[in-house]
C-alpha cells in the first residue's frame, strides 16, 4: 500500500499542481483542511446547481446537488488529480443524473439535428434601452425553456459548456464519450436552439 501511494504521489508531483488551484484545494481538503473545501464549494456551487436545475424541478436539483457534494466529501481520501477537479466533479454530477433517470425509468435520449440549415442568431444591441432590457429578459427566459426541451445528452453537453465553462475534452471525459461525440452533441444542441428561436421569431411577426 505504501509503495502504491508513493507511486501516486510521484505522479501528482509530476503534474506540478498550481498552489491555490482546485486540484490543490481538494488535496488540501483530503489532508483535513476544511477551509479548502469551503473555497471549492464557493467556486463551483453556482454552476453545479444551475446544471441540475436546468435538468428538472428545483426539489430534484437540490437533491442531486447535495448528493454530489456528499460524494465529493466521501471520495476525498481516494481523490487523485488525474484530471481537473472540475472534470471530476461533473463526472460525479453526470453519473448521479444518469442514476436518477434510471431510477425514474428514463433513458438518456439523443436525436439527430432535424435542420442543418438553421439561421444564425442576431447580434445583441451593445447599448440596450429599458424596453430592450425587458425583451432580453424575456429572451433569456425563453432560451432556458428551450434548453430544458433539448434531448437529454444534448442538454447536458450544452450546460457543461455554457454553465460550467468546460472544454470539449473535459465534457467528453465527464460524460465518458469521445471528443468528436461531445462536439457533435453541442453542435446539434446549438442548431436546435437556433431553429427554435427562429420559429419563435417568425410566429411573433405574424
């Protein structure tokens, strides 16, 4: 056991973990530094909660959110920074979400993009007035509604990219898939959203 730990320790040293980084904070927490955990929680609680909130109702989001942080706490002694802390955290989140879907009798679904000729989205006004701000708020609410209607894996990919700020490589690792698959899912999600927004605009103009 001691030899195995030394091998892992050498591997971690080779990664040259930056002091104060998420990985450093998690390792410090594993050694008993409670303040390090608090900093990690502050860094990631907003993005992680929104990730779950966009997947279902608030009570379910709260349950899944708390469960993932419980798993972080339970797994602190086994944590090794073979990937970024964010990737590890959202891998836990993805797995917990899939477990929830299975318990509810659901299977993650993915649809092909129905419209490859989707128009782009107009560039927002750099200096919006009061009415434009109201319109933007309505657009954001509509966008969140449309995101909720995406196929499961496309919605997850979109949220990991735009809520969690993860790279395609990190998303692929968190969702146990290939980078090209993650890229395709994100493209399909964006195309579906553009198509839906374009349809909404046409209906509003009638």
